[in-house]
C-alpha cells in the first residue's frame, strides 16, 4: 500500500505570518497522523520562512509514524538531520532562494557528492531518498550512490495530465519499473492532487510513498483536514 506523507510547510507559513503559535504546527502534525496520514514531511529552508529548526526538534519526539525531512545537504541541513535522526531524509537540489522544488538532481553528475552524503546519513541509521526527474538514467545513477529510494518529481505529470494522462505517466512507469529492478524504493511528489493522484498510483508498478503538502492544505480549507486526508487515502487505495 502506498503511504501518504503530509507536508506541513504551509501550516508553518500561516503561523509565521502572525509571529505567534497559531496554528500550532506540532499539534497539526499529530492531528494528521490521528486522521490517517502515514508520515509527516517538512523542509526546513535556510531562511526559515516556514518550518524552522526548532519545529524539527519539537516534531521528532511527537511524530509516531515517519518523519521525512527534505532539503539541500549543506552543513546546516546536515547538522539538523544528523541531530534529529528522522526516519527518512530526502535530498533535493534546491538553492536557498528557490520558492519551491522545480527539478530533480542530476545524479549522474553528482554521484560522488551524493554518495558521501548518503554514507554519512546511513551511519546514523537514516533511510535516504534522492529527488529526481522521471529518467531511467537518473534512477540507475541513484542506485549507484547507495540511496534507498528515489522520489520522482511529478510536476511534469500534473502539468500534462489533462491533455494526455497516458503519455504523461509513461516516464514515471518506466522509472518506477527500473527502480524496482534495482531494489530501490519509489516515492513521488509535487503537484499531485485529488484529480490526478488515483490514476498515477494505479499506473506505477511500485510506489511506496507520496508526499503532498500544498494541495492537501488547500483542499482542507474547503473540506476540513479530516475529510481531505480521507479522500487522499482513498485515491491511493482505489
């Protein structure tokens, strides 16, 4: 069964707008778990415009499912994750100024860097996923780094879903199949939503986890977080 990890960055963005503790990020994470989410994802960026280092410290003992911390592996990020020791770290190639992730790693060109980072994280017992485009070459390179999983960047699928979902999902099917052959787990995320998620999950030969934040929080404004999580889980189980 594919697991749903809720990215709570947007909850922290809302809290930070007032400089107080409303909404309570830690309680929201716990509520998501109690409502059926099987993981919590955070991305503590250097400018702390949403999730802060303190949030990560507070979340670690509270999260009962899996805490997934994503980010670029600079010294600050590595200090956070090696001190926190989450269940999973997702390595993304974002620069500090990026608004959101917009491409996967060139793993082929960064195997040495990523391999060193992964060994450090494995020494702490942390599962490691590399954020990549749906490209079989990048999947194969990820396997050579020692990564445990890849996370497929799904915006191209979401952008082309309405004009041809069969063609849009094909590279992801191929990437998922190759990952399975190489013994890699497969995660996915970015612009997955209630319209396109079920088809995506049905088509992939292997899909361990989806990480969804913006769409979940946006849908919750209308549906409530409980009903929103219920619907996303239903998409994954159709």
